[in-house]
């Protein structure tokens, strides 16, 4: 048919766009769906590359921020421990004439006890230089002989939602010689350093604890300051080790040991009745009290008198 239009191949067709013309050279084997999906794949690939480069940039920024934070935390930790050492040293260096006197008497008493094999007058298992209770009894006796109002104190408290129950025994001296200041109480703890030692303490905490005296002699306000410093240090140490702080290591519990209302025992007879004595057990065996000898003498005389009366009858 002459009037029929010649069929123009798809790859050679000319499309009109506005005032101009665009010649197409599309591959006839490629259909429309291939063209569309090819475009989408190219767009997705470009978007992925853009997102990937953006993600890498964010990761690098995050790593840099973490390095800065770690550096800051290291510096903060260093400042914290340096401050704790300074506070501890400043608190331990302060003292009064009363505290110094009590400290000297206490150290001298313990030094003398170290020369004795056994000072225990109780039925507890024997240990080197006597048990803790008998050691406190000897120190208390030395302080009393020096004219000080010393006593063995026993604090005891019930459990609460924040503090478990417990009890603790220590020494104190109550002084009323300065009327203007009123009653001054000095705490004596013979095993002070061990009260704050931790099996899993980090290097900084252990170094801080090593500066504590084994025997603490100090006023109540000085003890409160030390407890605050040491408990905050323990909290920091456990936080760095990612460990939970046990309730018996918290400040409230540690204060209860020495600052709660306690029972004071000052009488020598009361100390002896509860297992305390002012002399070693072997000396008590060799040299019994005079009132025991007197009782035996009276009973022996009464027995002889009774025998004489029966003979007369």
C-alpha cells in the first residue's frame, strides 16, 4: 500500500521536545522496565554511596568524641584521687594536745603488750598478743591508770531500709577538763585501716588506704571527716571497677560503728565479768585475788570451830 507510512525503527526515532528535536538511539532489546529499574539502581547506588560516606564520617566523629571523653575521664580521675590524698593528709595531720597524749599512752600500752606472750583472760581461741577484746581491755586499763575517763564502748543498731543491722566495739575517752568546750569525746580504734580495706580495691584506692594509721586516735569531728573521704573514695573505686557498693561500705553504715549511741563499760569488775582483766591469765592463776584467799581462810576456821564444838558434845 503506497499510502502506508514507513515503519521507523524504535532506535532511530526522533522525539520532539519543545522547539527542538532529540534523536533516540535506544537499544531495541531493552524494554521500558529495564530502563526504569536501571535508573532506580543507579539512584540507589548513588544514595548508598552517599549514605556510606556520611556514616563513615559520623563514625569517625564518634570515635574522636569517645577519645576526648576517655581523655577527660582520665584527667578527672587523676584530679579526684589527688584531691582525696590531699584531704586525707590534711585531716590526719591536724591534732590536739589531748589527742596526742591519748595516742602516746595507747601506743606505749600496745608496745608493752607485744612483749607478753598472751594477755587473754577470756575463753576465746588464743591469738598473737591476745584477742581484740583483751587488747582493748589492757589499753583501756592503761588509759584509766593515766587518769583518763576511758571505756570500752559497744555500739549496736537495728536494720533499716538503707542500713543493715550490726554492732561494733571500740575505745573512747571522755574529757571534761575544759569547761568552755564542754564534753570532748576521743575515739580509739585499734584496727582502723582494716575497716576500710577492700579485696578488689584498685591501685589508687589501695594507695590511699595505705596512708591510714593502723591505730586511730581522734575527735569525733575528725573521724567524721575521714569516713566521708574514705567512703567517697570507695564509691569511686567500685564505680571504676563497675561493681555495686555493698551497704556495709556506705557512709551511713560506717558512721554507725562509732557514732551511734553505745554502751560504755568502765568498771574493772564489769570488765572481768565479761572476760576482761587487767592482768594476764597466767598471772591470775598464780596469784589469785585476795578476797578469794580470805574466803578460804574464814571457811577453814569455821570448819575447825564446828569440829571442836561437836567434840565437846
